[in-house]
C-alpha cells in the first residue's frame, strides 16, 4: 500500500453517497467496497509457496481472463488494477500485519500470504491494531493446496535403489514416516540406516560413502513450509527432544530446552530444530534458496514446496536420467500394512509441470475433520491426516485480509480502492469455473481447494469491506 495521493483523494471523492453516510454515522457498519475492478493497484507479501501462483498465474491472468470475477478491461468498471506479490516468507507476512510484536505496515501490504495460519495469540495481536472494529475482523482465507517435497542429494558417487517394485520410483528413495521424522530428530544419521522397502545405496566408493552422514538443511527464515513440514512430523512422533536455542531476532532469549514438534511449529519457534539433528540453516531465505543449497550440498536432505523443487531442475531426471543422486522421494501414505507410497506430483519425478498430488487430501485438527465454521475462526490446527489416498505431506496456504480495512491504520494507510482490489483479486484466485484462478492453477504444481473449503473461502472474501 502507499500513502494517500492525489489519485487516491480523487478516488475517495467518488465514493457513493450511501457509503459516505455510513461512514459518518457513529457505530455504523463498515462501508462496502467499490464497483468491481474500480480498485487501486496493490502490493502484497508473504509465503514463498505462493510465489509462483501469484506471479505466474493469478496476477497476470486477473488482467486477461474472461471469468466474471476477473478484471480484463471488460468486467465491472472496465479498469485493470494490478497486483504485485513479493515472496518474503510466511513469517514476514505475519509480521507485516502486526504479529509477534512487529509494527504493522498496511502501506505496502494490502493482504499477506502465509502457510502458517495465525494461532489465537497472533490473531488477537493482529486484530488489536484495529480501532473500533468488530470482533474477529481478520479473515484467514485458504487459497490453494501445496505439496511439500522431500528433496535428496545423495553422497557423491552414489545412487538410490528401492525395493517397492514400482518402476516409476526407480532411482529414488521410498521413505517411511518414521524414517523422515528420525532424520530431522537426529536419531537416524547415516544413509546406510535408510532401509525402507529395501532402500539402499549403490556407491562407486563402496561402504565408506554408504556410511556418509546425512546433512539435514532447513529454512533460514520463519517459514510456512517449515510449519507444514513440522506439523507432519508432529503427527508421526509426539515425544519431546532438546531444541536449539532461539535464533537471533526472536523475542525470547531462551537457550536449549525440551520441546515437541508441535511446540516448535508456530511463530518464532518455527526456526528451532532438535540439537541432535545438527541441522544446517540455509544461507539465504526462501524455498528457492533452500533448494539451491541442497542442490550444491552432497549428502543432504530437505523439504521444499513442489513448485520450488521442480523449478530447480536438478531434482528431476531430465539431465542425468533415473539414478541421478538428486531427486525428491516418495513418501508413505498409509499407516497400516501393506504400506504404500505416493509422489508429491501428479506426474511423478519429471521436468514437465503437473499438479500437487493433494486432490483428495483429508484435513484434520489432529482429532476430527476440518475445516472450522468460517474464515473468521482459527485455522492454525489444520493438518493433513497421515493416512491419505494420495500424497500425505500436503497443506493449505492462506491469504490474510481485513474484514474492515478502514479500522486499521486509522484509515490513513488504507483506502477503499485497495479493499476493493483485495476482494476482487482473492475472489478471482479461488474461482473454480472456466478461466478462474483455480482453473488456471492446473499444471503449475499446486492443487485447487477442496470444494467445502473453497465455499468457505468465497464467503469470507465477500465479507471484505472498507
């Protein structure tokens, strides 16, 4: 968002008489948004998992698509407001809206993207920045599903073999839940210890290379991708471990202490890992940077959004063919015998873009099926159940928007035009009909929302006002 300009002042003067009257009456309802497509150009920031969706699909298509919810110059006012999305990470997105002690910045953030839905404390903190807003004025709006790929770079001179008997998995590990959790807990430390379904290494240097230590590499920044991954690990093992001290920049100065995966999945805790795992924190922020770190580090393993994994072509067999030391693993998707495995991508480990393999994902809060009643409620406990028809390491990713924009920043840092474009754009993004945002997500390494979640998102988006 930007400070008020002459253009904005002119736009504000065009507000309808009904809207002006509503604003003038103490205690009156918040003003509705403007005519479709009449809004301002906006900027947003947040989750790196949403980067490719916003930058290569939704934002350009919003100004060209024929869908009724788009703004291609023929719908509504016939204007074409633009959207710029900056990929800064879920943690930065939450802080931009005033979570975790940060000063909110509405000037440059019309909405924020996050894979880590705010918990009760974060939601209350964000909403505390509003003056005179009604209760639950923050909207947590699911916009798409993502698959988190477990990416591997074997020791030099090694290739993977597995005993699944499935040809499509040749040259890749088929990893059990407990194996993945044990690697990041630090109780499984050597490649020779990975024996799921007959997994083994074949190395030109023999046993010495097979005994190489596994190097877990993790995100440098507070990350929604990390949140989804740790929530998955928490479902596998609920016992505690000794966690690293808080990193620089966190509000607490606590040192090492006993924690569970669930306790280090949210907020600044998100950056803490078991001390026994001896994780390497990536040198740069973002999922793309993490993929690059694994690409150049032999004997390493990590987790990234499927879109980031495929964008880094080192993890597909286009160059080296099957048997390359760099790949994404297939992951156990059934919790009862006989165990089965699934790929994060609908077309498996190839260079061609496809969908995240999340189309039938069942979400829970750890006990019962999700979702909650509306987008004004808490979504932070949403997690994919371990037992899935397809890939188990899937997650929802969200846009945070304000139900009453004029109540935030004293009305000086928000405008009717910005609220209008946020509503228009997000509604387009989740539209599943032909040429809608969800329609165009196909074959971009994401997956559209389940129908029941999409309907809640649409309802929440339509509640956005100024």
